[in-house]
C-alpha cells in the first residue's frame, strides 16, 4: 500500500468575528421594482416547459416486472387536456397535436398567475 504524505503549510492567522444581524420583518419592500416591469433584460433567458400527459401508480413489483414493449396505462383519457408546467407549476392547458415529426401542444387555456 502506498502512503500519501502531505506536508502541512503553516496557516496564516485569520481573524474570526461573529456576525451581528439586524432583525427585520418580511414585507413588500420599498421603492420601485427591480426591473420596473421591463422584461428586456431577461427576455432571452431560456426556461424549460414540461407537458404532462398523465400518470399512474405501480407497485414496486410491477415496476420491476416492466420489460421492453410493456404498456403502462395512464390515468388520463385520450381527450383530456395536457398540463403545461413551468418549474413544476401548471401554467397552461392544451391538447396534443403533431408538428412535423414531433408532438406539440395547442394551448387552450392560460392559467392566472398567483402572486
């Protein structure tokens, strides 16, 4: 077995002081909004949307029994709306469409933003 030998460097003396925090209350803040409603600064930031068709529950045994070509029945009917999620939150609903060789979603309902 090889032993790793490390040479310890002398440590510089560092000053350690406690942090004193001021008690403040949560609130709306004061002054104008950070971006003042101007989205031009973040307009090109990419976000990830997810389309959720449906779900199901399986036992662990059923999960381990899955093989290639297994079919899992989802809890959504074929005409049920598809949820569109942003950061895990449903922001819209629509229905599946075909766009070229890909799936797409035709938005039918945009949900109100809860602030």
